[in-house]
């Protein structure tokens, strides 16, 4: 973590921020150079970036590794908005530059746009407007449907989805919600009925999507899932392109199974061409979810406050690439942050049922450290397999909003054979899952226990987790399957409860393992289950 500026900090603003946001910096005693539009001139920006401690941007400015190489004083980049795809975050992290965003500033605006599209679909407003302005009077053509008493299916009931649900309940719709992280208590609190995805597909008159795009959510509304919906369903997507199989949706619209669709996001953007364009029952808008003056003002004010707090006092809010820890703590905590995030990620990747709670137990020396950052790292790891935009600062807030209970236990006494041990339990609705790890003297985190079984395994980018029976022949058969598939083993760690009992293997591989190879591994008689995991 870089040291804060002792002299008056200087911030460069290269995209359009409001005068009120600029004034926040000045009122806090920070020198501001406001040059909106400079972000589009790469050479001019690179020539002066070395003079500044902070850089405030929107989406027009591209912060590349090459630009960062010239930013010798830069300590913080603030993105007024959610997406940081225009920032080379790994390069910024390597140079000790904090990257902040404003993940919740657009929630109301995006939710309202979804509600607007629901109304537009129900009453065919765009087509009716075009027809009427063309001099036609086709009153019988545009027969709409009432929203009152209809069932709205909300897929993803986090910050934005909960606002949509609230507005829909006010409009007298029945709201059902599917969200793996939504607890029954939180569902009751916001007034929705929690259901599984298949039930939502079967019951909903209107489906609205509010989840991030991940490997698990890509083509969430696939051809197969679209077939599970009731005939006449209407679909709204203001979240991310790629959640809906656009070709399958076109076919469902052509057949009449889907009555209408409204989309603000597309697989390819800008969307110059698209399979859905031209269909009479489709409404399209050019990614306007956050496009209101209020939302743009809110995120500008938020990023100004966050950057000022960091430059003046070291407080970190909504950081993408760093936990809330001080400069003195950073070197000591860094390997334990990595351990907690990887352990949490491992358990999160194994968990498909909704999560009710996450318990982190610190034993030994680590219990005396700043465990708040470590707990944030563990929660981030557990939630990220579903919510990829979660970071170490926002993770506790997201968990709280979804009713997930976070418990932190400290035991500063001895920690078995290790100086420090971190134990994490992810309590899901189907069953709890647990693992423990430590950091060796080399600073590298390791797994030392899974499901109560002792093991000693380093983390690797690609791994296989296998549950098996402790019987002869497993290792040979397992190695043969991978060998025939051309997948090289990097490390192989095993553990068992007792001779002939339950056993586990945690294996690092050098290449992706295909679904066909996974099925071949599962077909080995000793294997109970195999799961690929990424770190």
C-alpha cells in the first residue's frame, strides 16, 4: 500500500464530472485539474499523468499499463460508475495504485429502467407510438395486458433486484425471486416469495434479470430454460448481455411462446446488428440503465468523497484491488488475505445451494492480526463464484443485504501443529462445507484440512477436488484418465479419515479438464464426486 502524500494532493479529472464533485475535492483541500475530454487523448494524458496523486474518470479514459508506467505519483484511480474494464487493474495493483468504483450509485436508475420496460412491454408503447405518429389509428392492434395481479419473476435479488421487487409490489404484482444468496429471512423482509429457478420459469408472467454475467449465469435463459417458461411470458434484461441466448429467444418469439422481450444490454455492444432486431414484439434500448442525470451525479459525488478520504486519511471505500488495511499491516497480512480469499473461493465453488452463513475461525498468531480485512477476503472468495463484481470492501455489505450471517471467532491460543490456522465454514441450505489453511514461512498459503480430513496442498490456478473411497486402484485409474486426455498433473495431495474410509484428493493440473474427462473420472468406481476449481 503506497504512502499517502504529505504535501497537498493533486487530482486529475479526465472525463465529465459535475461541478459539485469538483468542488468536493477543493473543499477538502485537494488541488484539482479538471480537463474533461483529456482521457480521449492518450499521448497528452501520458505526458502529464506523472504530476498527479489521483485520477478520476468515467468510461472514456483508458488506463493502460503503458499509461500507468508514466504515473509515477499516482496512488488512486476513481471510477465514477461500476465497470472497471477500461482500467488495467492487475497493472495498477502491481504498481500499488488503489482502484475504486461506486458499485451502488446506479441501482435506483437501473431498477426504474427495468420497470419502465415492463410497462412498455405490457402496453406495446413503442410500436403504438410509431404507428400513431405514422398517421395510423390502430386501436385494436395494440391490445395490452394489465400488470396488476401478474407474477413477476426476479432473477437475482441483490441491490437492484430488491429495488425492482419493491416497485413491483407497489404496482400490485406478485413477486417471486430466485437468488442462491437470498435467505428466507431476507425474502420475507422485502416481501418476495423465494423459489428455485425452474419454479420461477414455470410461474412467472414476466421475468426480469438482475444478475452479473459469470460462467454460471451465461445463457441463463437458454433454449432449454426458455422452453420451461409459461406460454406468453415477457422477458426483460437490464443487467448484462449474455444472460439470454439471443438466437433461442428469437426463435421463442417467432413461435409465439414468448410474447415479448425488452433488452437494454446485448452480447455484442455497441449492438449494430442483433438477431432480435426487427421483431415486432421486441423493445431495445442502448444500455441506458444508468443513464439519468441523478445517477451520473450520484456516482460523481461518491467517487470524489472516496478519493478525498483515501488521499487525506488513508480510508479505503469500494476498492477493487485492496482490502481495508494500513500500510504497516499490509506486508504481514498480504499472504493471509490470499489464504482467506482462496479458501473462501474453494468453498464457494463447491456450494450451489443458497448460503445462510459464513464462519471464519482464526487460531494462533493470526487471531491477533487485523482480521476484519481477512474476513472480508474470505467472504469475497465465497461470494465471487456467483457475484464476480464483489470486492473486499463491498462483500460484507452484500452479504448483510442478502441476509448472510458472518461470524468471526478468534482463538489466540495454540493452533495444533501450526503457528496460525484459518478455518472457514460456508453454511448453505443443503449442508455446511469447511476447510482450513495456513501460511508457511515461504509466504505461500496452503490447504491443511478439508471436511475434517488432514491434507497438505498448495493452491494452483487450475485444480481438481475429488471425494473418493480409500480403496486400491484409485490413483492409477485417475492418473490414467488424465494421461490419456493429455492433462499433466502438477501436484497431487491426498488425505483420508481412516483406512478404507472416506478420502479426498486435491490435485493441481496444467490445463483445463473437459466435461468429458470429468465424466470419465466420475466413472472410476472409487470416485464419489469430482469438481474443477479455479484460483
